[in-house]
C-alpha cells in the first residue's frame, strides 16, 4: 500500500513537471508568434511609410497624392502599434506565468486579433463608402484616394489579424489538453488522475 502511494506521488510529481514544461513551451510559442507578427506588421508599416512618402512626392494627380499620403499615415500608425506590441511581447518573455495567467493571456491574444479583424471589416467598409460618395463631394479626387487607401489597408490588416488569430487558435487543443486533469474550484486547484 505504501509503495502504491509513493508511486502515485512520484507519478503525480512527474506529471506536474511535464505540465509545467508544456505550459512553458505553449507560452513561449504564443509570445514568439506575437513577436513575429509585430515584426511583420512593423515591416508592412515601414514599407507604407517609405512608399507613401515617395509616392506622394512624385504623384501629379490629387487622388494619387491622397492615396499615398493616407498609406504613409496608416504605415506610421501600424509601425507604432508594432513597436509597442513587440516591446510588450519581449517584456512577457521574462515572466514565468502560472497556468491560469498564461491561459488568460492566450485567450486575450485571440480575442484581440478577432476584434481587430472585425474593425478591419469596418475599415474596408469605410473605404468603400468614401469611394462611393467621392463624386458627390467638393474634393472627389481626395475622397477617391483616401477611400482606395483605406480599402487596401483594411484588407491587408484583415489578412494579418485573421492569420494571427488562426495561428493562436491552432494551439487551442494543446491548451485544453494541458488542463486535462486539472480542475478549478472556487477555493483552489485539484488534480484528478484515473487509473
């Protein structure tokens, strides 16, 4: 009987150590995904700033100037978001999260990308509206240029946010599997192992 209890304690300890290693790996993957995503977003932002400024400088039509100017503005905003997001991910990589906190961060990341994808659809719709009403305004060329830029930027961000959500979502089963025998109550955490 004592041997059985000792084996159970040892097995439980080994299982908990394995879960800690799995948790660390999943959390590192989540953070690495966010870092890579922020580098891609930053690259997209930088490309839009450079091409937008250059395009604005050489454009001879008002709608092209508006298009390139808006792209440069979006690029700058995306660049600042990417820098902040990357710095946040770097800061997170130095934190050893417990399961609850790591799971909350994981769910929060997914939710953020999903909400952003919804906003991206709104951006695309706004661009379509700007382009659609352009001919009924005092500055149709500016509205056309702005609208076209907002459509392209919204579509690119929709692709980005959808991919980022999908990458995080693809690990959903691993997070659920990690919780396996762990149960949470109002007063603490329990572990159940069935023979």
